[in-house]
């Protein structure tokens, strides 16, 4: 019942793109111009026009997907066409160039087109691969539920630590400095845990200092030491429980970060695709104007 | 104590009572207005602050000496307070009436505290809220005890005890638990009195540790704790199944229910239309109960809207003054009946309809008038389709004149004549029509919305009996024996029994004797079979399905499966012996059943071989798929989280998204976001005072602009898909430039309407670029999930 943009309507736009590509390649092979193939022959102009129109059409996807009242096809149809015709456009543009490259605006346009298409391919890969990975990664737990479970573990730890000042201070501090949601995109992408913890708050041996608490490591170490130093069975059991909570929280934090990283990776390609596409449109305009003004 | 004598005693200073008393005061009639609380309009006082109160139905003119127009709660209460001061109303607060005796000309109203009031006539305008039951334990009068909750948001970080296990207690506890430590004291062990949705919500909250619950709890005493060392200033002692407990608290919210107003009326000798708890009293067209001189108006009389109550108060006093006053709905009814051009006035037409339509024969005039207000007279040309098989509708039809031809499936068409009912199957099942109806010559029909008809069915036993009888006859014909003649069907229908079961209850259990053959009428059941220790789901039966056809055909003496309701379900049943006799006599029915049972057997075997599929099935049912008609399903393997679905929803619905993509259950990469499922019997429709929720022809359940923002639907929806939102009209460019403050808009209920009216289907689906979002029927969701489960198993 679900249909992906890849196999939308039995590869309708994939087939169209293949047909257009075959037709243009055949025309290129059959065409025997008096000068070596280039953008200035009749076929060159024709291919250039097709590629140009396609680029403009592909850019319109950005408008169509925001036009929620539009009845012009569906967003999935547009995306499917965008992907396949985008690939075809690059081949047609290559044929249009006649393999003539140089240090000029025309080649810049072509290079930009290559960048846009390649980043688009990366986007297709991301869209096909990451959603499934993310689903398997989070199981049936959504982000909100993960955060809820983390909070529950925090509350449980706090409850257990109540009364023992040093342990309570340690737990409170680890919670306060847990890095749950770094707003920076790069931080999300790298998936680094920037949690810290202040240790040695009461000990005379060393002054209080901040240490990284990546995956609750520092907290777990501290709790483990405290457990070893504990004298009675009840205290040891409490520390054991606290350790289990800290371990469980570390596992949840890992899942949360992995999901955040995947979500960031899912968007990363757009930071190239969209701005370069704008640059491409500008370059394409310049390319067309230059061709008609100076050639 | 001396008793006072008045011409009129009005009980309850709500809008209806105020309007009656103001009219009496204006006309110099000796009167008294008795109010149990310390303020007027107790129910409106308890609305949340700044709530926008609407004045529906807008077509009904206001007849009252007291002003009322749509506006904020505070403005309305203030206007009424001023009216009390300026119009010489003789009002007495804190005067709770505990009993009424006597009859016209000689009523005695007993007040709490022993006083009595004598009156020639009495108007009861009590509303349905009743007086809250008090917490009668030592310390129950301490200031920490309250009986209502105005705003849950205002309370934070407190230890709060909620006493009670009804809807009010549950709703308060859940809303308070977000920012407080809440303990529910429940006298029993479950929540049987609460709505299914609320019971489910509170059980989940208790299981998740968000709310603490003491079962079999009996509060013993409440006391203030001296000193400030304690975690809370009060302590309540409670007897429970685990012994006596002392629980510290800041506040106690006692939701012990209300002393029902009905008992006061029954005590006075008035009769009610039925035993249903929400049934209205039996009233004349002048709102007079079966006790002469005792009038009932407003919500207690079955009219929940403010304007209706105010009009009725005015009309009753005018009637007592001996003036002929036409009911306020007269003009509306006249316009409804205008198309008939039959020469009768409104009353004459009503009498004629009453005499003609069989469903309405036992219905009282007031109920009929109310039904007519929302009904329409249709005069379709011959050959016009009234409804089509497979299409949803939200109306039933009663033939006033001429005939209608009904055709369903393979059988010959049936001809229905004046007085007969049409569309009762869709009314009962909440599903699309099972038959098509075409108007014959000279046909006039009365179209009545499902909501109005359901209200009538609930309150009038005679209507319920008639609809059940018609349903049984037609269902036997449509689902079982389209070829049979009316006599055969009528004879068979005599032995038909109706069963109503709640979600989770069993219609029959494996191992029980096979006594009856069942046909589902509404709701759905899951069929399970126990083999060894394993309970496997083998099928799902929705409205129109017969259960265990194979077992019936084979003449099994013991059930080989169990049937449990997934939602509230109704089923018809026929005695097995009688049914087998019919099978012997009618080879066509036998052949039909044989074909069905072959299919069922194959399906059961298939399901039994896939235990995962059974689990998926049970999981989906536990999330309400058993009553869904259209479900938004997101394939998580395709969803990139772009939220285009939500953006599209907001863009096409005044900026408010009606779906929450990330919320909702997920299973096997299928995610059911929080979005309306357009239930077969929408919970939201059950209690909508302005009757603003409708089902559209394609099955969408939609809220009209007449919504008054009361929030009943939000509370009643077990799936949390309705929200109250300010739907502001788009600001004009000029006002944006001039930065004029946008006009304040009242909050109204909003929910997914499947983009009815938007060509091309739901915007969320159309805007999904990766194809992850689709909207499909619940049965297709089951198929999809089964496929996923099978793929996972391999």
C-alpha cells in the first residue's frame, strides 16, 4: 500500500528519464555536425534547451512542495520526477557541452550542476537508508519516550540517593550537566556527548573539578568506587542499584545520540543541495545570457 | 418555622431559572428564586476563566428579560448579576431544596435546614450537574477540601489527593499529575463508572507511575499537621486493602459525584421517559411534568443550551399568566414544514407526522419538536437516490408519503411505504449504507441527522424497540437471506435476541455449549482459539459479519473459539436449533453460509500459523482500530521526519495542524500518528450540545462552525485527536500593516476532517514527498500490519 518515491507508480518517471536519455544519446551519436559537437550546433542548442528547462522544472519542486493547496500532482510524484529527471538532466547537459570545458561561466554552470546532482544522489541514499536505520535503532520508542525514560531513571536515582549528601550531590550534578539536546547542527552530526560532572566536591584529596562524563562513564566510575568502599550490605545494594540506573541511562543516551546523529545526517546533504542549486540557477541564467549576447 | 407563600417558586438560579424569575418579577407575580449555592449560575461559574460562551442555536431568537449574547464567561455572569439587582428578582441563595410535595396550587418545597416554602407553581431549572456530595469525615470541612477544580495549570508542585473514580476525578487527576504528585483514593478496585477512554488513560498513568492510586480506600479523617517540618500541611487517614495509611497532602479534591437532580423530581412524583440515567422527564409541550403545576426547563428537561433554557423560563411564566405563547421554535418549524404545503399549521403537521411515522408513535410532542428542528423535509423526484450502498451518511429517513425502493445485494428490491424507516443499518453500525434507496412516485421523506435520532433512541424505549425490530428484519434479509419472503424473515426475526457488550467482554467462550448463532450489528469482535497454552487471534469480525459459520454448519455442540469485543459491540443472535432447522429448509441460505465458512476456515488456519500476526492484531485493536474507519499510517522506513504532513495540515486548516506526527503507537515500522480515525460511532459526537459534529458522505467526521468550544468532544475522544484551538481568520494586509490587534477569537474544537472539501484527498498524504503517509481503512491497516509481521517472522 505504501509506495516509495523510488518506485512511484512502477518507476513511471524512471522510465521517462531512461527514454529521454536514450533518445538524446542516440541523437548525439547520429548527429554529424560540420564542427566538433558543442553547445552551439542545432543539436547542442536543443539539448541545452531541454537541460535548461529541466533544471528550472526541477527547481520548481521547492515551490511545489510548499504549495499545500496545489492540485498539480502529489508531492511524492514531484519528488520521483525530480530524482529521475535530475539524473537525466545531467546526462543531457553533458551531451550539450560536447565535452568542451574551460575556465568560463559555462563550465562553472556544468560543475555546479554536477555538485547539485551528486548531492541529490546522496540525498536519495540518505532518504532510502536512514529512516529504516533510525526505526530499527529506536525500536518502538520515540524520542519523547526515550527522554521520559531518562527522566524516570533520573528520578529513581535521586530517590535512592536521598539522604546520602555526597551521592545526592553527585547524582544531581550528573543530571544537571547531562547533554541531552545540543542545538548546534554540527554537534548533532558528530553525536558527541558533552556531558560533564563535578567530582571531588567533598573530598579533601583533590579539589572539586569538572570532568567529561561521556556515556555516564565518570559517574559510573565514581559509583563503583563508592560501592567498593561501602561497609554494609544495604549501602552496597543501593550503590548497585544506582550503578544499574546509570548504566541504563548511558544506554538510553547512546540511543538518543545515535538517533540525533542519523536525523542530522538525513538533513546534511540539503545544506549543499539547496544553496548550490540557487547558485546553479544564477549561473545558468548567466550562461544563457552570455550565449545569446556574445555568441 | 414559618412557611412563606408564593405564586411561583423557581428552583435553580441558572440561565433558565433567572429568565423565569425575571419575567415573574417584571409582571409583578409573587415569586421566589431558590439557589443552593452562594452565587448565581453555578455551572457557568465553574467554566474556566475567560471561557468564551457561545449563544447557540443561532437561528433561535432569545426571549427573555435577562440579556444574553455570546461572550466571555465573566461578561455573561456580570450581565446576569446586574439583571438580578435591577429587575427586583426575589432571590435566596444557599437554599437547597431537598424535597417537593403537593400539586398545582399547593406545593411545599422543603429546604435544607428545615425551612419550607409554599408556592402555587414550581419551575425546576436545576441543570444536570446536581449538588456535589460532601466529604463527610472528621476534618472534611477544612479549607484544603474542594469539590471542583477551576484550573489545573494554577497548581504546581503540590501533593494532591483526588477522591473518586468517576470521569471528573480521573480528568482532574490526569491534568493535575503533570505538575503535582497526585494520589487517587478509589473506593473500589477499578474504574467501571468512567468512560472507556478515561478508564484506559488513568490505568496507563497509574501503571507508568505518574499517578498513585489507593484501591478499596475509605477516607477516615483529615487533620492539619502542626509545624512546618512535614512535607505537606495536612494529613488524611485512609483505610485500604493494605491496611490504614496516612497520606500527607496540600489539597483534597473530592469528586464524589452529585446528588442527582433526578431524584428530587422523582420524589415529587414526576415520571421520566426511560430508566436511562440521562433520560429526560416526561413533559407536555408547555414543559409541565406529570405532576400538574410542576414545570421542568433547561438541561434537566433535556435542553442543554443556555438560550433554550432562558426561552423556556420566559415561556412557562407567560403560560402561567394565562397568555398564549407560541414556543420559540415555532417559526423554525414553520419553515421546516413550509415545503409540505399541506394546509396544516405547525401543530397539525406535527400531529400528522406523529400519526404517520411508526418510529415516532410513542414519542412525546416536545421530543418530536426537538427532533424536527434538526430534520429536513425532502420531496425527491421519482428515481432520485436517497442514499447509495457503500456510501456513508449521517441521516435516517422516515417516509411521510409515497414509496421508496430499497435494494441490497442479490435479492429483489423491497418497497417501503409511508411511515416506514430507512437507513437504520448505517445508524446502528456507523458504517456505510448496506443498501441503496431510490425514491418512488409522489414521495415525501423526513431526513433526520443520526445524532438527533440516536438521542431519541436513547431516551424513548418505543423508538428503540422499533429501530431494533426493523434492524433485525432488514439485517436477516441483507446479510443472510436476500431471496426469502417477508413472512419467512418475520418468523425468524421473532427469535432474534440483541446482545450489548463492552470492550473486553466475551460474547461466547471456547468450550461453552454452542447455543446461538451470532451476527455483529455494531462494533467488532476478535475471535481467539486456545491451543495448548497459546491464545491465538484467528479473526476479526466487524458489523455485518456472522461468527463461527463453520461451527454452526457442522452442528458443533461446543464452541471451538472465543469472541471478545474490541470496542463496545452489539450483536444479534438466533437460537442454534432453530437456525439449523432453517438451514435444512432453505438450501440457498445453506449455500451462502457454506461459502462463507470455507473462507473463514481458510483464514483462521492462516492466522493461526502466524502468531506474530495475532499479536499485531491484538496490539492494533488495543489502540482502537476495532472502531476506526480511516486511519493515517506512516511507514517509518520511508518517513524522513520532514513534517510536511503537519505543515500541509496547518496550511490547509487555518494554521492549526490536526495531526501530531511524532505521537502515537508504532509497530513493525508502522506508525499511527495522533490523528482522527473517524470512528464508526464517533465518541466525539455523543455529547455535543450544539450538535456541531457530523459525518460527511465519504465517512469523514467533521466539526461545523456552530461549535461552542465546550470541550466535551475533546474529553470524550479516547484517542486524543481533538484539541481546542483559536482558529483565527486570516488577518488582512491592511490590518497587518496597521498592526491592529487581531479580533479575539473563541477557542473551538478542531480535528482532522480528512480534508473534506479539498479535492485530491487529505493534504497530509498529498504533501508527503517520500510516500510514507497514507490514509486507509482500518481493515487495510490490519492487512498491512499482518504483511509486516509475516515479513519479520521469516
